[in-house]
C-alpha cells in the first residue's frame, strides 16, 4: 500500500514537472531582440544575422520556442526561407524558426521592402516580444535585388545619406559599407517570391 502511494506521488509530481516545463512562457523583458531586422533577397547572412533570445520569467532560456517574424504593410517575406527558418506563407506573412537549446534563433531573412517605423512583430510562442524596423536590399519588394533597387540605393547614397532604409550595417548612415553589402547580394542574386 505504501509502495503504491509512493508510486502515485512520484507519478503525479513527474506530471507536474512536465507540465511546468511545457508551460514555460516567454518573458518580453527577459528576452532579447535586436531593434532592426536586416535582410535581403538571396538569404545571405548579413553581419551576425537577426538574433532573438527567448527566456522565461525566471530568466531561463526556452529551447524549442517558436519565434515568428510577422510582417506588415509593404514589407513582404518570401515564400522560401533559409533553414532552419521556414515560411508561414500563405497562412501568415511571416517567418518562423524554433529556438535552439540556449533559446536563440538566428535569422537570415529573405524579404523585400522596408519599414522605418517599428512595424514588424517578433513573437515567441505567440507572445509579443518586440516590434522592430526592417530593411532589405530588395528595396522595391519585387522579389529580387536588381537594377531598380540599385537606382534607389544610389539616390540615397549620393543625395540622402541619413536614409535609414539603406543603412544595412546599422551604423546610422548610407555609406560605402552598405554598398558593399548591397553589391554582394546583387552579384550573387537568387530571386524569390514575395508572400502575396
Ligand atoms: Ca527589387
Ligand atoms: Ca551604414
């Protein structure tokens, strides 16, 4: 009888432990999200990628948390993404990646267009962590980094250096370093299809 009671106690506590593990809820203040999502058309890694770290209220990383980038307006993700990211299109204009054991997700996002306002939602398991700006070498959001985008880049580079949408290295201005990033994508282009 005692053994049976003990077994039940262990069984129940193991269920509670499992439930607690599964129920880890992302905490926005404890999670880390960069303020600017920089992407491009062919999926090249720019800088160290767009990084998100998901932690719960006890500051413990949530491995396996589903991190979503949800786009809005004229900023459109492509229908194909660089693994381990995947596209949520056509169900939603988004990109999803499961965080690793350390709670980290690193995106090489393929998308077109830009938002100089904090318009792109970053969610983990549905919880809104942050809203960020976005910019891509496919400036006109037609699915490729091509001559039309080069013309837009050139205008900013020559006449409007403070332009945020072409500041790909996030140093505060559109300069030679940004042209280097644009050029690498332009010369190794792999077009994609924007999510409708
Ligand atoms: Ca384009
Ligand atoms: Ca720059």
